[in-house]
C-alpha cells in the first residue's frame, strides 16, 4: 500500500513529476501510473492502488477538468467517498461540478522547490490526511495561500527562462514563428523504463514527418527532450515556438495506446487531442493520423508535404518497427559495440520486412559511419563503403521521396568520393524535409567542406534556430566559423556559450584548432588535453603544437603512437603534422596514400588551414583537383 496515490491526466505527467519527487524526498511512498505494468490488468491495478492509498492527490489542470478527464473525475469521486481527497491545481481552472467544495491547493508555476509555501501547504494537508502528527495543527488551520507567493511563482519561471543565458547569442524566443512546433518526448506509461526507446522513437518519427511540411518550423530532438519536464507554455517560450505536441504511449503485446495533444504555447489551451487504442502494427498509421491532424489544425496544406505521405519510408510490421527504434537508441550511444548492435538490430528488421525503406537507410548510414569512425586500415574504409551502397540504393528504390534515403545515399557517395552526386543527394534530402534539424546540420557541414562558407553559415544558423538546446548545433556553428577562418569570432562564441550555458558547448577540438591558428598554443594544448590521450584528434592537435613550437621529436613521437593505433587509416592526419613540420615531401606522400585508401579526412582538404604551407605546391593542387570539388 502506498501513502499517496496521484490522479492526473496522462499528458500532464512531466508537470506532475516534480510533485512526486518532492513527496518521495519528504518520506512518502507515492504511486502513480509510471509504475503500472503492461497488459490487460492495468485497470485493475489502478483500482487496487486507488482503494488502498492513504491519501489521493487529484491534479486539476486544463486537461483533467475537461471531457477528456473522465478517469480523473472517477478517481476523484472515489477519493471523496473515502475521505482521502486532496485537490491540487496546476492551471487556473474551475473545478468540475461536485469537486469544488474542498478548497484546491494551487501549484501553478511551481517547479519543485520544496521550501515554497505552496508546496508546504500541500505537504501539510497530505500529512493531516494520512494521520501524521507532524505539522498537523498547521494543516488543520490552513490559511488561504498568500497571493504574493502565487505571483512569485510566475516571476521565478520568468527568471529561469532569462537565466538560460545563451539566448543572448541566438535569441530563439524573441519572436515566435506563427507556424512552429516542438514535439516533446511522449511519456512512457508502459511500466518498464526499458520501453522508453519506443515512446521517444514515436515522438522522433513525428518530428521527421512534420519536418516534411513546407513552411512549418519543427524544433529538433535534443532541444525538445531538454524541456521534457516543462509545462507547454514554458517549453514554448524556451524553444521559441507557438505550438507544443505532447502525448503518452502505453503498449502491451496486444495493444498500443497513444494519446496525443496539440497545445497552444501562448495560453496552454488544447487545440486538438486524440486517443488511439490499436494493435501494435498500427503505430505508423497512428503517427500519420496525428501528423495530418496537426497539419489541419495549424491550417497547413497537406499538399505542402514534400513527396506525398507524411510517413514515407515506414513499415506496417510491428516487430520490424520496434527493432528500428531500438537500433536508433543503440546507435545514439555511439561506441563501437553499440553501433555493431544497431547494425544487428536493423538487419533483423530488414529480414522481417524487406520493403522497410527506413531500415535500409539506417543500415547504409550506420555502416558508413561505423567505417569512418572505427576503421583502423584503408581496407576497412573500403569494406564499409562497399557494404553500405546496396542498402542506400534499396532505400531509394523503395521510397524515392524519403529524405533519409537521400541522406544515406549522400553519405555513401561522399565516402566513395563522388562529391557531385553527394551534393545533389544532400540537397534533395533537405528539399524533402526542410524543417529537419539533423539533415540541415549535416548539409551545413558538407557545403562547408566543399568550400561554400556563406551557405554553410546560413544553414548552421538555421540548425541553431531549429534545435536551440542541442550542443551539436553550437559545435556545428563554431566549426562553420573555423572553416570560414573567422577564428576570433569562433573563440568568442564558444567561450561565451561555455560561460553562460556550459551544457551547450563541449567541443575542445575545434576550439583548440581555432586557438592554434591564432597562435595561442598554450591555451590550445589545454583544450586538446581534455580529450582521451589515445584519440587521434588529441594526438594530431598536440603534434601540430609540437611542430609549431619547434619540437620535432615530440611531433614524431605522436606520429609513431598514431601509427601503432590507427595504421594507414590516419594518413590524412600524418600529412597535417608533416605539413606543419615543414616536411613537404612526407606530407604529400601521406596525402597520396590517403587518396589511395580514400581516407574521409580528405573531404576537409579544400578548407583545412593546416595545409596552408602546401597550397601553392603543384602536387598538392593535383590532389585537390582529384577530389572533383564543385567550382
């Protein structure tokens, strides 16, 4: 038996969690439906816990007071009958008929501060209902809540938003785009934390679907997940959007239950909502229906979806879909073991549904990234490119208007040094999904490498706007500034972001490179030293510092260490070091070998300032011409 049962509308879960955490910190056992198991017995479990709890807190919100809050109404009625009812409001609402006789305790704008007078009022009432003598007298003679305390909650929220700091750099919330939306992570109500990949995956696939709508700004995954515990209005303000899509997922072997709501970010009112009880194989249909309803509600023409269906590239096979979402979770951890596991999972998804374009595109992308990152020889580079190409081709043949199929082909063609084809594929991917932050960011990096710095900076700024709480967006911007040789500006931006919002910038490599180019070698060495001692990035950066400091022995020692760890897979990096040592012959020989093994580092040769000592050399210019960069 739990001390406290919390009744609330599932869509308010992230707003209720601070209260649950606070009550548990104050020594109470709390039951809420985060703990519920899957399967057909969930209703019985809720009823059992409701009847046994010593206190029932009912959370009244804009959602729970409405017609969709019937479960909350029923639970509140049961609590009243048992005389264990404690009403709490998290929005300014009028309680439904029959529930207004007991004064509700307001927690509007409260974010978890246990010393807040409003929470203390809730705590005292819970103790009284349970029968705890502590603070009982204060709870019985409860005074009306001080209006100044209620108003202070709004002030604290405003200060919290202003205190993010980085808004002085990008200011995403200063003018919210009318057609803009953030899809917050869907709450996992399955009772098993290991199932979070599925609810998070549903939300990410909805982002990808909505990103295909021309004219709709869709905030990226990382920024959306950063505000997962905020209410809709606060999240909208932080992300600079006018609409929030949120929801919950509960799945069992026989049924998937999805609840979705579109909320106005200005006033927190619900614009659209729908509950779905379907078989697991209908997950893609549910996503499509949600995306189409959001588009209609926002008055965005569905014809604006590039290439037709909003869920192109998907599957109707429930198990294949589940495996694909698991593969995404594994790949995101990005260790060699996890990437290998991601490949195995997506291979099984393809076996179950050979026509699953999304699985084929994942396989191509995972394979090329695995080769580029973890290869220890030129032969491994070659194997990864050869292995990835058929999957990219298959994805495109199955879904020619699937943005991620084109992005996968672009990555493979870039790996094969077919720069012109890769450029066309990246461009087509962004045309099909103009609001996809990940694709925009990838395209920004590509156009920077081929020498179009103005376009790279424009795209990097767009990625910042689409994903303003994603550190990758900030690191991509600093990288674009580095390639544009705006080193002072890059350092100011990186250090300013680290100072004001350290969680948004943590890339010592590019910052170290900028400091090297500014001649600030001691500071550059401090940045490189943050990296693992045996990472090729650190060994290369430190070797360049040795070279520029006149320490040839130190640079040569780092080269030997790299050769023992990475073999000829680091040929491009050996060339960088030799160029800075003034050893042109060995630098050019290393570049020639990098070309022979198709070292992916060569994509940077056109803009890499470490090769400035070789720019006028005919052999160097011949290597650059072989890359066939666009004019």
